[in-house]
C-alpha cells in the first residue's frame, strides 16, 4: 500500500470505529428502551442498522485499498462515551435526557465525518461520495433525535 492509500485507510477505519461505537450505543439503548420507553425501541434498532450498513460499505473500501478494516468499537469509546453506559442514562431519567445522550453521540458522528471529509487525505470521488452519503444519512438521524428531544423537553 502507498502512503496515500495508508492515510485513506486510516481515515476510513476511524469512521468504521465511530459506526461500531454507534451500533453499540444504539444496541444498548434499544435493549434498555424495551423497559423504559418502548416507543423508542424501533428507532434505536433502525439507527444501529444504519451503522451496520455504513461499516459494510467502509470495510469494502478498505479492502479495495488493500488494507485491513478495523473491527469493533473504540477501546475507550471516546467518541460515544456518553452512550457506553446507556443503562445509567436510562435509570431515573426522562425521555428528553435519553434523547439528549443520543444527540451527543450523533453530534460526535457528524464531527468525525466532517473531519474525514476535510482531511488532507487524497479521497477518490467514489469514496468521497460514500462518506458524504453516509454523513447525510447520519445527519437525518441526528435531526430526528433532536426533534424528538425538543418535543420531549416541551412536554
């Protein structure tokens, strides 16, 4: 692999990590929502599925570059630190607090995708399109979480 391919692989692997963190966060949120707010359960499952699809696409890009795709969430869960203890978030908190924790994670995902697109890596047009499309999907999820949070706060 060339230096250019290595740098792009690192960026794609960062996005893979973020999506694995997101999967884990929403998996835990979906599990806990069965007890605390069943209406959120399908939403959380759908958002975890979005990230599974993202991981698959990004993994294929890394493979084509000749690299090794990362597997699993970040060791420290730095991006989604607020989600890694979702049970604590749910216990004794209201719907708005739960959704605010999810919005925090969505904000971090948006920042990571912005950083990837703004990096100095040479990103081919097809890969840039994949990253941009994933970012747009995640932005829609962010906006949906924010809207639900705002409605919950108003009630």
